[in-house]
């Protein structure tokens, strides 16, 4: 047996301070900032919207109005760069356009933060090759695969179980957000058959899901009580047979034909009005003149994204990469979206908004001083809106319109002007203008040549953009009925007017149309970074 004595070592603390000289950019006057993929994974983003990274750059001001970043159609990229207009920014993904050119405030696809290799913001003084928009340019690059397999699995959770109760609410509001997914990248190879050295073809794949259930619109709306919805207005009228007293009973309906109260204060309900009443809920709070409808339905949103990128080296001088991204987004709103206005969640909107981005890039090093790069990009988003609820016009309905257009098979929308006692603000019943569709495809072709010639670095090429905006109009071909307790045909009670079928006004659109908007742009450009002397560089560009 061999015995050795062990000696206690000394404890030492060492602090090293290293200083690295800041490298001054002398090749270009552009002002820009870069966030790498590694940095992105270490930055906490509220909502995990990669567009929020732009606010890390000096001169960028968030004008979205959102505390929490969102994706899909509800996403917003309204950023003011150096005081420029928010819609004058260019958002590019692997060199292809990603902007929703209809709104200029949201993107067609939102790549997962875990799939981004680099995020770059050009704020000013950049070259002519980036000069499509007058404000800033935001360039995002998708990760690519490598010789080794790499990936991750993640989930981010927010839940009302973690929240405290609002002091003024009886329970914690329903709030659940689950964001989960994975990424995987590496070489495409078949052992001993293809890409044996793992330096030819690579892939990167990402898939992400988001399931949100968050508080939606709160409804706290006065409305006619149960008896009034059946035509019985005794609670706002004097006894049967009384003479008209508008001062004492301003909300009691008066028959405009006899100028006296209705028999037993019961207003006959027109069959057409009975069909419309399916849009009006029963009160669930209070009673009589204090009847109200209260609801706070949570809003469910589902989002899913598939992303794949392929890189292929044809040779040391010719390289290709391409990506395909598909976003699937759906939600259901409690009222008709972008409509005439609704006071109750009896008719909602099924809102589906998929988006697509396709980019193909081919780069060829023709010589040590000559590079040619061609990029094709296609991007689009769609919006499909459909009604959810009792909107169908029954075959028994005999109401005629201004146009014989079939009313789109829908019940008319209604605006009730209000009464004195139970609701001074009135209420609205909406059936929307659905189905409705919007598509926004954009095709981009870009060819760029870079040439070093003596002290000149030339960059020149052209960008060709063909964009479309295919959108339905938003017609109420079923019409909008309005009642008012100040009209010439009123009973003095706007809701009783609805029951009687006496309307102060009616408007109707004759047909639904689809608009096919087109625009094309050709943008040639030339950039010369001329090194006049070792201390003087001129950056000359024209686009």
C-alpha cells in the first residue's frame, strides 16, 4: 500500500479586465446594429415576437401600441426609425420581402425566435442596394444547418394559476398562453452514398405552436327586459286605457296610427321583427328597467408555423439556399370584425389568416473579384372571415329591400336609437358582411453583381417587384335598419319601433365586388465604394 500526504492548496481570487479597441467602420457610412442568434436566445421577449428586437437599436421607437408582442394578423411592426414614418420601413427575410403591403404595419410570417440566425437593423446612410424604402431596413436571416446535428425543444407558459385576483373581480380572469416548439438542423447525407464529408447539403427545420386563451371584450350593456322583448311594455306605461302622458311616461309606446297607447300596453310583434330578435340576448343581470347583459368571453387564438431551410453547395464557387415558411393563424372574435358595430356577442367572426414566405437564392463566385447573386422571393397572406351565429335569413321573412339581391342570405343589421328610461345610448345588432377574403401576394426578383476593380468596390443590379392586393369590398347587401325615438314614424320607443317594423332609415349595398389591385416596380441601382486614399472613402450610390 502506498501512502501519500495531501496538502491543502492556497485559495486565490483573480480578476481580469480586458479592453478591446472599438473598431471604427471605415468601409461604409451606414449606421446599423446586429443581434446574433445566440444573443436572441438569451433575450427575454414579452410575446416572443422577433420584431421587438428592432427596439434595441438606437433611433428606433416602438409605435405599435402593444406592451406584449404578437404574431399573425394581430402582429404589428409599426416602428419609427430616426423619426421616419412607420410604414416606410423595409422588412426582409433572407433577402425576400416579408411586409404585408396592404397594411404596411404587419408581416406575412413571423419566424420563431429560435430559428433566427441574425437580426440586422439599418437605420441610415446605407447603400443603394438597400434603398427601396425611405426610412429603415430590417434584415432577418434564418439559421442554416451545419456538419453536426443541433436543435432544441422549448415551452413558454403563462397561466392564470400564477396570477393574483383583481380586487374588483370575483375571481381570477381566465388567462393561458402556451408557446412550444422545437428546432433541428444538420447535414443531409446518406452514409457512404451521398454527402459523405457532410459539406454539401444542409437542412434546418423549425416548428412552433401557440395556444392563447386571454380575456376578450367585456360586455355590460343595458337592454330591454324579458317582458319588453315579448312586446309587453307595462313597466314603462301607465295603467291600461290611460290617456297619453309623455311627460310622466316618456318611454311608453304610442300607436302612431291612433295616437293612443297600445291595448294593455302590448305592442304587436311583426313576424319580420321576430326573426331579427334572434340576434338579441335575454338579460342576465338586473330586472325591469335595470336589465343588463353582462359577459366577458375569453378569446382563443391558435397559431402554428412550419419553417424549413435548405443550403446546398454545388461547388466551392456556386452556392444555393432556400426557405419555405408557413404560418397558420386562427381566432374567433365575439362580434363581427370591422363591421357596423355590435353590442352583444351573439354573432362572432371566425378569423383565419395563413401566411407564406418562399425565398430562393443562388450565388456564384465567378472570379475572386466578381460575385453574382440572384434572389427570388414570394410572400403572401390571406384573411378569411366567416360569421359564427344566427345570421341566416329565414325563408319566411318577407321584408323587402332597395335591391333584389337576395340579401346575401343574411338577416339585416340593426341600430336601435335608444329610449329614455332603459337605455339612452341604444344598441346595435350586427350580422357582418361575410364571407370576406383578402389575399396579398408579392413576387420579387433581384439580381446583384459585386465587382472589385482597383480601388473601387462596385455593387449594381436591379429589383423587380410585382405585387397584388385582391380584396372583397365590405358591403351590407342585407342592409342596415335604424330606429330612432325622434323619427316621424316612431312610437316614442325605439325598441317598440323595431317590434312594429317601423324604421327611421334603411341603407343597402346592391352587390359584393372584388377588387384586383396591381402594381409593379423596377428599381435599378448602382453603388461605388471608392477608396480614394487609405484615409478617404467615397460612398456613391444611385437607385
